[in-house]
């Protein structure tokens, strides 16, 4: 499992605002022991004239033995600049990308939004797949709101989106949305090459993000279920950290590598 663990760079988004920041952050991630990252929330790579290009980022990562195994990009770019996005991912050497949230899009909170997304996503999935890149959807908790006939928005995505569309399940948000992560990875077996792992802590009467092993999720049961469902990458993410984010990443890495979940 050691070679299947990656960092979601959104966790350290405050430390990648310039190319020099990016280099220092990659060096810290390498020192912890990680061999891969998901590029998301990289400030110096945003905009029409980024401070750090995909080729430059790839060079830095290659020099430190770090692979880019996933990204989050905007829906407007996916659908309106598909060829440029494909080229961007090829320059990174990345063969997986996922939409981080539908709620951030213009129609995301309107009635029928998920049905509409299911109708228009098929050409995007096909184009990325033809280029050797898997296209997926990343959940939060809001997708598990129930509405007509007891279905959730996530049910719509599973049932109406193309079967070749993957899912980047975020296990924290599954749990917060009232869904058992094991049940969901079993339901989507073969469609979950990449997942987000973060722990679910309780502070007082509230939930909180935590490093893996410092919360209440049952990883001894979850990891084997993910493995059986075909998960290839376990991406460590913490949306907010109660202490230094790199220390949280190190704690998560130790927990995942020092425990034998797959025996």
C-alpha cells in the first residue's frame, strides 16, 4: 500500500502560491515519504498566464520522484477547453481528473442540476477517455440530500451518468452525508480508482477534519473494502488542519504505512 498513497495538494494550498513555494512543498512531501500528489488548489498554476506551467511543475515533481496521479479542474474548462485540458494533463503525465463539486457551477444549486449534469457530461467523459485519461466526480455531503422518492443527488449521478465515468469518493464527506463508506465503495466497485482519505473527528458536539488514525473512521475495515473495490490510489487530504499541515500529512502517512490493513 505504501506506493498507493498520495497527497491532495489542497491540504497545503497556502504553501504553493509561487514556483519557489511549490518546489519547497514538493521537497517536504518527498521527505515525508510520499511518491505522488493530486494537483488541486495550486495558486501559482491558476489563470491564463500561470506563474508555474504544467511542464515546469512536471519537471519539479520528476526531479523529486513525485508523480501527479490526479487533478481537480473547473467544469467550464473541461467542457469548453477540452483539448487544452487534455494537453495539460498529458504534460503532467496525469491520467485521472475529477470535477471537485457541482455546487460551484452556475446551475449547481438549481432544480434538476444533477440530471442536467448527467446529460451533458457524456461527451467530456468520452473525449478524456479517448486520450487515456479517466474522468470522475468528487463528492461532498450535499450530494446525499434526499428528495423525490427518497433518492439522493448522488443516486442520480450513479444511475444516469455514463458508466465509464469514475468517482473520486471522499470518505469523510460520505460519512458526514450519512453514508457508510464501505457500502458505497462496494456499490461502485470498478469505478473508484481514486479516493480521498481523511479522518472524521468529534470535537465537543461538532465534527472536524483529522489526520488519518486521529479520528473515528474504521480504517481496518474501510481500507480492505476499498482494495477489493479496485482502488488504486489513497489520496490523503485535510480541508483544514488544527496544527501544521505537513505534520498532519506526516501523521497520516505513518498511520497508513505502519498498519497492515491488507493482511
